[in-house]
């Protein structure tokens, strides 16, 4: 099943965080926080102005992004957990 976000929403796959700290300590799964970094899987066509004119998206599929800790809604697509969120929930693009 494919999922295409509508309007100014994006579908994001979380990027897994490191298993170890810089000092070499292994972080157990119970102590890990969900990462606030991800890769965009797909994007909607963009928002519309009151006049009906399309506002283009600033991000595209494949971009690595940072987003807020509580951003988005978790969805499961083909057994994979993804996030769907508005473009405005994205804090920045990782270059």
C-alpha cells in the first residue's frame, strides 16, 4: 500500500540514533529517546492560497530533516512505522 500525503503534509521515516555515546557507552533501548531526525519519503502537492494558487513545498522526497519531539502523527504503512506531519512542523533540512 502506498500513502501519498495531501496538501502541505509530508511522510517521514525516522532515522535511527547511535547505539553508543561518543565515550563508548552503549545506550540500552529503554533509555533511548525517539529520534527527531528523519528522511522524507513523500510530500503532498503543497498548500493553496485563498485565491487557489498553489504554494510549492520547500522540501522533497529524500531530504534529511529535523522536527520537533512531539511533531506528527504515527502511522503504519506495510508494517513500517512512519510519521505524517505538516511542512510547518519541520525545523530544518540537514545539508
